[in-house]
């Protein structure tokens, strides 16, 4: 299989530390296991020996977690011995596409089957682990089912809720994600206070995110916001919901809304939500999305100078990129994003599918702001600033002109590319307005000319009919045609006269571009 992503291997960038990265997440959480497997698959598709060693280390950590939690199903899935129990895993993380990218673009980047048992390249299959874990799980399941039956027979709501939650966590820990989610949903009907409702809803949000069921996650968040008011028992409960909602918006490609939510998450929320997001994730997501979607004023108020700036110390590379952007040093900003930041976000399970779109948005925003003080800029010099050759820079600028710029910003209404001199020029507002008025007047004049021609043609046709004049198309000579008498006794022609003007227009005798008219018309379009 060909590489999924292209990661920078510059010696100036420190190697990716898997242990430090994965320690941010809860030791038994599903997101930790998914991130380890994702990292292993990403590193596997790089020929460098260091990357292969990191893939082996990631697989080793993942298998250790599987064995500690008894997750034999995921173990079998990785070795290709079982089908996925989660519908979202039919397309694993490396195949997930951004909403802003077409299905064809995704297939071009990933032309091969999405999942192959690459783990076999790094470790041998242990048949004893699935067999022993399955037997132990069956015994534990019987005990938990017995507790549920006993609680239901006594009609004890608290015991039923506890038994269902225990069954949900049991299935979840063994990779039976859909069954675990179903058990937890049932327990929601037996909650009796705000604390219980908040715990169950938060667990459902976490499960929906792990299964990539974004619509269900959004509905659960909305339900939790309306049903759980001030008695959740967790002061950070609203902040956790806000962070989860921002993650859902990111997955749906609503970058601006996601950026506002990430930037508004309280600094009190750090690693208390590590089963879904770490403090570093909140910092990276908020800063990157803000840089891609906010204008300069909002970026300073919400990210650079606002309370969110306290999180930027956790992501020094992103902090430096924001600093260069703030100082209008756009070349340095793009350089940092394309090197260390790009490497890190390509290895993020939630961000990697959105990397091309987000980096292009940031680049376009930098280009627009770079050009704003000028009326004419050389494409060659602009390309050197942003790291592109002249041809690529021309294509990028052309797309910006066609698309009207980026969100809330444009190159200017009069921005045009001079292909001969290879420059980007912008005309003044008065010049653009004058040309628009001129085009409107010329268009109105042409409409008047066409109206006069049509009116004259109708009058001539009526006159020909009244006088019985017939013009034959082939001979070009006017003759008297056969006549008949109407009810009043007058002679009428049984043939319609051909409109001379209509025929001359159809063969090109009159051109819409020809502005030579009489004294009531227009002599020269340049007069406008």
C-alpha cells in the first residue's frame, strides 16, 4: 500500500514521541487505542527505518492495552480474523474524508483497500489470548446478565441502571461498541437525578465520538444541554459538552463554528476529558481553526490576546505560527505550518482528514492580507515569500479571484492578473464603478436598438400585408402573389412577407457590437 500521508522528515524537527503523546489520554479509553492503531498504520507506510520502529512501538502499546482490557475482538480485527463490530470502522481513520473534499479526491489519495493486517509485519499472532479472553468474557457476561435480571425482578431502578452501565462498559471494553452503546442508552431511562443524567449523557457522547457517529453525538449533546441544568454534580460538565460539540462541528466541516467553541472552552478544562480530548488537542484545534477562519481582529480577541492564549504554551509550534501571522510575517508562518505543525496534525485522528483544506484556507488568508497594501505585486516575488514558483502562484491567485477570496476577505473587486507582465493588479473603486456604468449604458443602448429594429420590422410587415406585397426568398424580386377576398370584399395576400431586418440579423448583417447608430443612438461605446 502506498503512503497515506507525507510527513516531513527534516532534521530540525524532533522525532515524534509516541509515549509522550499517548500519555495524554486515559489508559483504558477507546480513543487511546484508536489513536495508537492509527499511528501504527500511518508510520507503517513510510520506508524509513525510524518510522518502522515507531509503527512497531505503537502496535506494541496497542496490543498491551487490548490484553489488559480483554479486548480480543479488536485484536482479531487487526489480524484480519474478524469483521469490525463498528460500522464506522468499515472505513478506518486513514480513509476518512473531509466534507470539503470530494469522494473522488479521497479515492485518488487512497486507491488501495482501506485496511490490511499490517500488524503481522511487527508481531506474531497469539491464538491463546482470544481464546482465553473470550472464555473469561463469557463468564463475566453471565454474571452481569444475572445481576440485571435480579434488578429487573425487584423493579429497582437504581440497580437496573447500575447493571446496564456495567454491561455497557463490559461490551465497550471488549470492542463490542454498538452493543455497549445500546446498553448505556437503555440505562438513561432509569436515571433519577441530574448527576446520573449528566454521567450517562457524557458517556453516550464519548461513545458516539469513538464510533464516529456524529449525528448521534450532536443529538445527545443537545439533549444533555436541555435536560441537565445546574445539578450535574460536575462544574466542568458544560465545558466538556462544549468541547465535544466543537469536535462534532469540526468533523462536519463547520470550521468557523468549531473554532469559536474551541476558543470559548474554559481554561479549567485540561485533562479532565482525556477519554476524548487532551489539553494539547484543545489548544491545537482552537488555534488552527481560528487561524483558518477568523479575521485578524477576531483572531486577536479570541485566540492570541484572549483567555485562550494560556493554552498556546502547550503547542509552541502553533504559538510561533500565530506570532508570525500577527506580525504579518506570512512566509515564516506558512513555513512553520508546512513543517512541524503539518507533521503533528497529520498524525491526529480527528484533524488529519481536514489538513489540506485548513492549510489552504490559511495560505489563502495570508495571501489576501499580504496583497492588501499594494495595487500591483509581482507574482514571482509573491511566490518566493510563500514558497511557490511563479506558475503555481498564478494558479492560486486565479482561484482566489474566481472564488471571491476567502471568508470575509477578498483581493479586491478590481483584482486582475496581468499574464504578460506576471503581476497581480487591482484597480481603484472609482475605475471599477466607471466601467460598470459604461457596461450598463452600452447594454441599455443595445436593447434600445434591438427594440427599434423589431418595431420597424413589425410595421413593415403590416404594411406589406395591407398592400399584398410578397417577398420571395430565392429570387429576391417582389411579385404579386395569389390573392383572396375576405368577408369585406378586400383582397388579401395568402402569404406572409419576410422581415428584411430579421433576415439580415440572422445572417450577420447587424452585429450587437456595432455601435454606429443614428443621432438618437450611440456613436462610440468609449464615450461611456
